[in-house]
C-alpha cells in the first residue's frame, strides 16, 4: 500500500535530509513507494552539487537523481493490509513476529525471512555501487531498516520485530570492503528539531 507521508512526516523527512547534508553521499537509494521517494529527494537536494565536469573530488554525490530499488519496498502484508492489530489477532501477530510461516498472510504477503532476503540482496547491490571509503544512504521503511540492522547486529529474523526504530530516524552501518563485516555506528537516531512526537503503530 503506497500511503503518502502526513504533513508531519514530510517535515521529519526534510529535517532528516538536512541532518544528513553533513555526510557527502555517493548514492541516495530509495524504496519505490512515494513516501520514501519524497524523503530521498529531500536528502539528495541537500547534498553538495557536482560541478559542471561531474567532478567528485570533494566527495559530492555521483548522481543527479535517486536510485530506486524494488528490494527496499516495505514488507508486503498481503491480505492483512489495512487491518488493525485487533482484526488480525494478537496471537496470530505474535506467531508472525516469531516467523511462523503458517500464518503468513495471503494475497502476496511476506514473512520476515522473505523480506530480509530481498532487502539484503538490494543492500549488497548498493554496496557494489559504493566505492570503498564512500557512503551511500537508503531511504526506506521500518521493516526494511529492521532487516538491515538485524543482519548487522547478528540477529535472527525472529528477533526483528523487537527492534525499535523511530520514524524518520537515521541508522548508520559501516561495512568492510567485501561487505561481510558490519559495525553499527548508531541506530534510530532522530535529530532534535522541535517537531511534535510522531507515532508509528508498527513499533
């Protein structure tokens, strides 16, 4: 479901982009959903511009547009899309969070292991595009962030649902040259910008 950001969500995305302007990013990647693309374009707009010759000598962004990765799309909840927790059922959701594949929703719904596999494949593709010593950013969604972060922390997919991630927050992971080692520098950091507190019912 492609739900746009609320006015508060848009302001949070703008503030996150402003915070990340201090990091000269090689690439800005995004989920194909409109709310992620909005945030990615806010981030890219606040990056230093490349010069007329396309020089990246000052670690400027190498692209004039965002990179869309289907693999960074939010978890597909299939038949559960639009339902409340009460409508799904607390027991069924607990089993889903524990990666019980028998309760994976129909109509194309995904389990956490399925999500994690496709997210990490997209991450690896982005790492291949990113030069050693450079940084790229992914603007995506709660469950996508949980997938990347849980992998970096060595956590099983069954533990993903327990990771608290604030809306429009920033998580930083450093990877080794071969992408096999990861160090989490910080997670779910939300720049203080005086906005009212937002609520994410998925946390």
